């Protein structure tokens, strides 16, 4: 493609914002679109709660620099942004409702904005993780009906799933092998040219868009099942008196074994939702997914497992969970993250509160307000009967720096294997997952 790329990225969340800035840093003119007026207003002021970094610069610094250079701007007006662009990238996600059904409402609205304003010759890249079949059976009809153009002729269409790990977004946009699903050669070439703006990695093509969509879901399902295995094994190892992490270290010395680590649960947007995306398609096909369903149930049950363990340990020192003061370190869905979407740490806090505990949780990385959130670690630990270490807040963070504020006979639950038990008071009862 010889024309300059004018790229609109719809959705300025944990994928859309670093992707927009990555394109901008590499010479593209980028419009970031977000329907949330507060997010858009904050971005215009150079503010974001995200903590990505690249080459010694924080995402906030990159945001301000690219905004000042004029390579990145943000708006809530998706229609005008689409009309100005020859590349439209959709990163809006599919949340899952309480019944396990994917919710297409925001995704459909974004598709309608694209279809209603699509210019002839433009490329639409779907980068969201979706139910297999979504691009061709759901998005394409909307685009064609509202634009009056045909995919592969009047406009171009490809599915290119994001595969980044939060916290490594800028680097992995550049170095992670990229999948492109495109049903026609022109769309494939256009998509590859856009990906090459900010990627030097291998590009793997497939003429089957649904195969690429399914591959992305399967990547996440593999992690969900892997974690479920080690969560269940951790209960065995605990009962058998074996160090879970030592066993995993030894097993992972085999080059064909890659076990992940147990923890307080699985959160974020990708892994917890993957089963429900595949299950939605399986239901249409009249299939059941018993193994994957069981893995999801195992991981989804972990917050209750942690609360049950807290209650049992408190009972062992003559205390009750009801009325106990519980200090929690970590609210994000994983270590050193601002992302609290579907966070097991939040679920643990809420479950403990339902059972009568007084919870005080500390996590300076998370911007969301919670009624049980503490401003400092000292405040969280003051007079606590139990300390739950659910996340590593920062590389050098010491979860026991305020241990003097804990009550006598405190119980300490270490779900990240980063507590030095030798530093605990002799009266403390320590448990490692």
C-alpha cells in the first residue's frame, strides 16, 4: 500500500490505547475513539491509569509526546473519525453476562458506527477476542448493509487478534508473532502493511478467518486449563505436605512442560471469558465442552477457596471470620497491574465481607474506588486478624513492611509465594498456596 495510513482505533482501553500510541510512534496519524467521555477527557489531558512503559518512557509520557506531535488525538465522535480514516481498528470487547452469554451491545454499536461511515477502499481490522465466526457472520453483514460496499471489493476486512500481555504491550506489539485471517488476497496484503507499521515479528496468514478467531480463544483456554491443573494440584500438595512451587519448578525443567503458577484465581478480560466465547459457538453446534467447563469452574471457585481457608486458619487460632479484621494486599487481576476487571482479589474481598469480615485492601496501582479500599498499607494492616497477600504490588514491595500493625496470632495467607515467613511474629500462623 502506497497511501499513508490514517488509522482510527475504536476503544482506548488496555489494548486500544497502547496500540494507538504504538502506531503513532511509528509514523501513522492516529485517532483514538472511546465512547466513555471521562476516558476521552482524561486522555486529552495526558492522563491514564495504565502503567505500560517502553524504552524508559511511561505510557503517560508517550501519550503526551504523541499528542503534542499531532500523531495522536482522541475523540468520542467515532463517526467522524471513521470518515477521516483509511484504516479502522476495532478493539471493543465482548463482556460476558451473569448467564455466561457474550454481550454484543457495545461491540454492535461500534460495528454500526464503522459501517455507517466507512469510506470506499478502507480496511477494517477486528482485533477483539470474539466468539468464533463473529467477523464474517456478524461484523461483515453490518458493514456491508450500512456502507453499501462489499468486503474484498469496496472495502477490506481482516481479523488480527491481539496477543499481548498487559504490562508488555509496546514491546509485544513489535515482537509477538501476529496472526492475520483474511478471506481475500487484497485484504491480506492491506492488513499486513498496517501490521508492519509497528511490528517486526513473524506474520502468519490464514485464509480462514474463523480459524484465526478460534486460535485466539484456544490460546486463552489453554492457560485457563493449565492454571486449573495447578490449582487442583496445589490442594493435593498442601494435604501431602509438599511445596507446590518446588514441584512445579522441577516439573518445568522438562522442555515440554510449561506449568503456570497457582494463585488466588484468574482475572482480567481474556482468560475468564474465553470459555464462554467458545461455549457460545458450541451451543449453536449442539456440543458440550465438559473439560473446559470444569477448568473454568475450578478457577472461578478460587476466591471462595481462599475465603474458606482464611476462615479455617482464623478458627485454628481461636478467632472467627465473622467480625475479624482482614487486611488485603492487591486488588488487581494480577501482579503490578492497574486492571481490576474480573479480579479474583476483588471477589475475595466481597466474599469475605458477605461472611461478616471487616476488609481493608491496599493496592496503589488500581484507580477504582471501593468502600473497603485503604489509602496506605499501614491503614490496611492496622489491627488486622488476617493478612491476605493476593498480589505483588511492585518489584521491591515488601508485604511485611507494616507487620508490626497486625494483631497477635495473625494468620497470613500467601497466594504469591513472596512472603518471608521467617520474619513473621512467632504467634503468626502462615499458609502458602
